[in-house]
């Protein structure tokens, strides 16, 4: 018989965090009314705060692309190329996976200390 192992909690947390990020970006792009847009913007503030290191990394990569290709745009050069946009989307999903893993690991440490 096959033995099925439980899925680790950190993996579930990473997947949940990535799915939450995908859901929020989907909601931002599909709401048109002003009231819905304001509600989504309020929800995305913690997401924006968590993604600051990632945005700084994108700026550095954008400056490097600007130096190489002389786009004249500066730190937003990464968004000028389709490959750059795909890179940003994939790296954001991976980043939020690891943010979820980190949150779960911190939770497990706190839980062990309290017991």
C-alpha cells in the first residue's frame, strides 16, 4: 500500500500566501467602480508593505537594464519589456510563497515557546 504523508504546514502557508497575492492582483485589475476600487486599495496596503524589498530589487534591476540598453526610463526599465513583466509576476509569486513560509516558521517558533 502507498503511504500518504501529510503536507507540511510551511508548504500550505506558502501556497496560501501566493494564492492570496494572485487573488488581490486579480481583484485590482477587474474592479471598475470607485467604491470597489477603494476597498481593494485598502486591502492591498499590507501587501504593498510586504513587497517593499521586492520593489527595491526591481528598481535595481531596472537601473541595470537602463545602463545596458539606455532606455532613458530609469528604474522602470524592467516593465518596458515583456520578459521583464513576466519576470516580475513570477518572482512576485515566488517571493510571496517564501513570505508565507517565513510567517509559518515564526508562528511555529512562537507556539513552541509558549508551550
